[in-house]
């Protein structure tokens, strides 16, 4: 790596300092002879649930599976019935895919221009007699307007399942994102703030019956060995990943604090530039999963940064309603002007705990040079 080759993210950097610990953890699991649904997973589930302030959590194979199983276990959707679930127009496509795979129809709502979260003022107009749930996304680890969403859900007797796949460690008024709804889904994809050395996810909930159903569904629908009471699937978080995630869970707050400090350096450096950033929200302690910015000059700026050795990425370039897989779910006359504008302007700058001081300074210097000429 040189200052002419600054990666957006380099997962290799965190490994050397922890190599001995990682190898010991893996060796311990291998020596135990228990690789699936064992004590490491049980411990991770207890520790993760406690970390966000809910009684229950069930590890599964991915964040997408966590969303699917949370919806299924809630009982709010029945395949083939035409049930609808409201979700934002900007997210990873897996959010809408999970709704479809759970047997429901995704219905999209535009996002707020400042926060890029689902526009809660437009949700009520999207509710129909087929709506069964709202699946808001805490995009980039920032909160949606969860209190208003919960109020609407209560008024219309809807289930709220939070997509907290990017929100590990984020808190609003002291309460963890992912602890508000009937259930929530977190992803352990390697690039997340709490990332596995592979794939994984977890369903968190305060509902004991929902937790029990998730545990049955993830294991083929079994309520006891070889007795399949539900039409389940195979989505189990293995013991090696669970053990490594326990290690990383203990490091999460420290690493999130490093991210917050890096992001504050960006904030300060860019405060006078014509560059939209996520707003400061009172009582929010964000995890700063990503550092997204918006500018009409996105492609010009990204090219300039690339020429000067800084890699950037776009999260996300296509609104969900415009994805070929989902376009037929858009109702006649629906428009998503904010999402369509934002996805033409947004991109993310490098931000992760191993990001070096000289890399940060170079990135800041190049962004300022672009705008100040």
C-alpha cells in the first residue's frame, strides 16, 4: 500500500495482530468436535442479545435469512396470500429479496433527502388492506424515524421488523437500534462492523414465541429430532463463526469509537464544502458503518480521487423500485424522486478501524483540492 493505492476497505489488515488468538479459537472449536448448534452459538446468542438489550437472539446463516425468518416467525405473512410489506426505496437489494422469499410483496416508499432513511411521512399513504408489516432499514447505521413507524404500526396493527444489518452498536437515546420492533435482523457479512470470517446473521427479539419459531425454522422446522412441525429451511450459524464473532463482539464498541473519530475528522474537514453528509442527530451514537456523501459531481469527483489513489464505492447505485427484479412491484403512478436523485449523487469514502492516519489525511486533502480547485 502507498498513498497512490488507498483501498476502500482492506480486511487483511486486522488479521496479523490477532492471528494467534484467532488460531487458538478455531483450534478450540475443532478440538471440541462440535461444529453446528453447539455451545459457542448458544453463548454468542446470549451475549449478542444482552449487548442490544433484548432477551433473545438466534443465529442463522446470513443477514438475508435473518430477515426472512423474522418475517416468517412473526406470522405476519403467508405465502400466496398477497401480503404486502412496506420498505424503503434505497437499501441493499437483499432487503426486498427477503420480503419476497418470505412470501410477501415488497411495497416501496421514498426516502428523506437529509437522512436517506425511509420517509415516515409517506408510509401511511402506502398502507393498504393487504399490508401486514413495515420493514424499515437503519441504513448506514443511522436510525430511521422508528418511533413514528411504531406508532403507525400500532394504529394499523402491523408488525415491525427492523433491518439492522448495518447498525451493530448504534444507539438512539441510549437504546440500541434493532431493539425497537417485534424482531430485528443483523448481518455478519465480513464487511459489517461486526463481521464474520464468512457469512452469518442473527434474529433478535423480545418475543419468546417468535424466537422459538426462528430456532425451529432455521433447523428444518424441527421441534424435536426428526420431527418437522414447520416447513423450515437449513440456515445455521456454525460454531467456528460463532466463536470468532464472540471475540469480535467484545471489540465492537472500541472499534466503533475509532470509526466515529475518523468520521468526525471527515465532518470537520468537509464542513465548508458543497458535499452533503449525514446530519448530526441529537442523542444518536452511530456506529459509522459507512461514510456516504452526496454531490451532483459524483462521477467527476470519484474519477479525480481514483486518479489520486483513493478508492471509493457507491452504496447503492440503483433504487430498489428500478431494479429489474422488483420493478413489477411498483404501483402505477408511484414516483421516487428523492431516491432516484440520491442514487445518482451518493458514494462512500474509505472508513474502517485500520484506516491509517496518512491515508485519511491524503483522502481529505484530495477531496478539498477537488472542490477548491
